[in-house]
C-alpha cells in the first residue's frame, strides 16, 4: 500500500504554501520524515540559489522557510532536495 500525500487542513488560511512537482513528491515519499508528517530539507534551484531549513508537509508541499515570511521561488525551478536531520533545523548539534 502506498502513502497518499495529503496537505494538512490545519494550516492557517493566510499561510502560503506551494505544491511540489510530482517527481519531488515521489522522491520525498521515499525519504525519512524529520518529524511526524513533515520533512526539513535543503532546496537548490536551477539558478544555483540554495534555501536551508525548508519545511515540507506530507512530502507534497513547501509550507515554510525558517526565517522567511514567504516562499520566494517556483517549485518547478528546484534542481535538488536534501532531507536534513531534525536537530539541524533547530540549530542543535
């Protein structure tokens, strides 16, 4: 039985989120979760920009970038995603 990605309905209505392209959803579904229902990732874009501490909900949508109030890129411009351990997100060693 495969996991079906579901975007949580408890997100604030005003909160921006961006759905990931299917190829990244498939990839993240095969990777471990950082916490219950989410992953902390590093995203690199095709233009070389990198975003650390990106929160992906249910392997299907970018919901937050730590320290930013918006998601300043199009998910179609992602060239790589790396899942980070939970403690690195919070700055712990």
